[in-house]
């Protein structure tokens, strides 16, 4: 009997008797451990880097909450540069390239208001037999070193914590005494939203042993595609003028930040806001390059209306993992840059619980036999599928005389760039417009679902200052669209919180609005990078070239009667740099097309 009970404890970490009734119904871990009496401790883990050049290895500040039990437990780990808050740092004032500095001093502190984090990990999982570990990313909070907006040192800083949990890196208490993680099984899962979700991608791409799974939510897979696009300087939504140096300065909250002055200067110089070219600087921050090293399973989550960390970040990471057969699942929801805890709370907690039980406690929860994809196709409507993108056919829809997928035009059609107008203004279905070209399909006879990453091929010539071509995939048809999340007056509590947080989180619900169109996906190209994002080659004014580029990954259902639209513009005011107005773009529709997967 003792041997049987010991085996059950080792597997489930939550059994008090061999005949516990809950275990007969639910094979997963149960909330039987007292949160109030959990062990809380702080450790500084030594890394293999000296990013502040002070002559000694950087140390990462780690906070641990774990159940007071007599057996080893697995770890849920969230690293973040945000725990100590943000500095108020002005963005770059070079957005308007005609000398008009209209945005200039926008402060990055607003970023904190655009990130919705729910701190439920400790109060939900510690009672279920997990240790929950929080760490300040290098250069932030109580950690040493310097922040580098996705640089290698940040990756190795978070990796060192996984190594310490597996006995491969030294740790110390506040007095400098060595501390080991003898309470840890070594099996670790990383999770987080936004930057906190990007660090799991980065660490998984090192192939570190002991990292069994990651849950990247609204996360970056390539920092180049966050601050650039196909050779162009392209800002994340809402942060015009921000770049890697601005973000690093914003999170530089460590003691003695002056030690990082040279690092900050290097970031500003190497990021190159002039050419926008992909370089060794960006390759260091491109986790796709090391996707073949990923040994952790991946539960990938992203909002289809995320204009901050755009959806290509999820789509290209998913494709890379799929190509390598990484065990994985994907959740795509209709909200923006947020945690699914705020979107589909109970289902999310259940899914996350079963996922961690599967990979960290090695309990067969059945979750890996369920459909690989769970997609919210409209607010509150979820569909599952055995693969993503969906099976279907990739159609190349030729552009015509204002038509998409039908008709023919032998001529050349033109528009004039006007950087003062927004994308929403330019796609509005108001007939002919001198500052855009719009191509619409005939009304659809059935619901048509688009999934994956659309692309465009455009035969065009440009004459003027703007080097940008922007393509927008648009759903034309009146419908109730996702318009944001609204905080309800009631609160929903899931248990006690961490370090004074009461553990109550504002409940949120969808806000929809009836609109005549929706921008489904967008893509940008600097035409001087038509051959490669790494190489700038000037164009000859008025000479036609063939350009090809991807849009953002998406999953969208066009309703019967709606039209699929492709709108071509140059400057996208809220994302690209703004050159003087007047660039003339000529397009040959018969040699241009939209490539899209339909089902």
C-alpha cells in the first residue's frame, strides 16, 4: 500500500488517499494544497553572460511560490521585463520624413495600458501541486545585466532559470549563500503574454533540457517582424516611433541603470531606422532560425485582432513548428492583445490545467487526442479542426477592372499616395478614390473561410518619395464585428493573489459594432527590398516591377452575400513611416493577384 500511494503522489502530486473520490472522476491534479502556507522564497540565479560589462556574470532575480509538500514538484515559469513597471521614454520623432514632427514625443508608458495580464498562475496552480516561478528579465527589477529587446542575453537569462531548476546553474540567496532547487522535478513549463510570451519562444529555441512545454500568448517569434516588414520600418499598432532601443530604455528598471548606457547606444545604432534591412542584429532576435532546436511542446495562443503583436508572428511560428513535427495546439480568438483568461475564462483554465498536467506531471489527460486547433470564428462562436490552416485550396484571384477573381484589365491603373489618410478611411466603400485602388469579388454565395497567411503579387511602378506598398484584405458587408473588450462592473475571483493582490480580476465581455467593412489582414513592402528584406536596391521611377509579399496570418469567415476585397495603398499612416505626399503608383491588374486559402 505504501508503495502504491508513493507512486500516486509522485505522479499526481495531489493525492491524500488512494481512494480519493475526485481522482476517480478527474485524473488530473486537484486543489488540495494550502495556498496560504505555501513556501515563498527569493533566489538570484547566475547566468552565462555579462551584458552590463561589469566583470561578473549577470544574475536573474527569481521569486518562487511552491506548495509545502515533501515531494518534488514541477514548475510553471513566467519571466518578464514588466514586473518593476516602465520608464517614460519618448518615441522616435522621425515618423514624418518630410520634416514635420507631428508624433514625436509620444511616451512609451502608454504601452502598459495596452497589455492586459491576469495574475492567476500562482493562486490556481500552487494548490494543485505546482511551483510557480517569476523572474525579472535581465536589466529589469532586481536582476542585473541590460535589457536588449529580445537579444541573446535576455534569452540566456531566462534559460539560466530553467538550468537552475535542473541543477545546472548556481543560485544564491540574498546573503550570497548557495541555493539549489532540490524541491523541483526539473520539468518546467514557460508561459506569458506579449513580451512575457516571447521569452518562452526564445528559450525553447535554445533546446534547453527540462523545458517540457511553452504557452506563448500574443508572442513574438521574430523581432524584425515586430518593428519591420519586408525591408520597411513598420511600427506595432499604437506605438508609432517606438523601436528596440525605446522599449529597452522603458524596461531598464534595474539598480544603477547607467551601467547600460553603452548597450542602449548600441541598440539605437544597430537597429537601423533608415534602410529597415534585415541584418545580423535582427537575426539574433529571430527565433524562427532555431525552430529546429525546439524540444518543448507548444500551446500557441493569439488574438485575431491583435494589432500590437501582429498575427504573422503566430502564423510563421506555427508553420515552423508544424514543419518539424513539434507536439502542439493552437487557440485563436477574436480579441486583440490579451490573455485568453479575459476571453473564455473557464474553458481556458481547464485547457491550461490539462495541458500542464499532461506535460509536467505526465498525466494522460487526453488533450493531445483532441483537435489541434480551437478557433473563434466570430465573437462567442468556436470551431475545432484537426489541422490549421484548414485544408482547402489556395486560390490565386487575379485583379481586374475593380474586380477580384473575375474580369480583365489590360490597362494601367493609378493612385496617388496621401499619408494623412488612415487605412480605415481608405478602405471605406465609397466608390472611386484617388488615393487607393480597390478590387472586390462578386457577392459570395456561401460562407467562405480564409485561414493561413495570404499573399499578393503586384506588378507596379512608383514615382515619388514613398517606398511603401500596402495591401489590405477587406471583408465588405454589413455585420456585427469585434470592437473590443468591455470590463463588467462585477468581479470574478479565482482565489487568493500574489504578494497583496486580492486575486480578483475584472470580468470582461465582447463589445461588437455593426460596420460595413472589416480589415481582415494587412501587409507591407518596402519596394527597394523586392529581392530580399536584407538588401536595399533602389528602383527606377516609373519602371514597372513585380512585387510579392505576405500579409498577416488570419482565420476569417466571409458571410454569404459579402465580398472579398483587396485594397492597395502606399503609406499606412498608423504603421509605416510617412514620406511627403504625392507618390504616384501605377498597377497592372492583369499581372497582379491575391493568393488566399479558401475553404
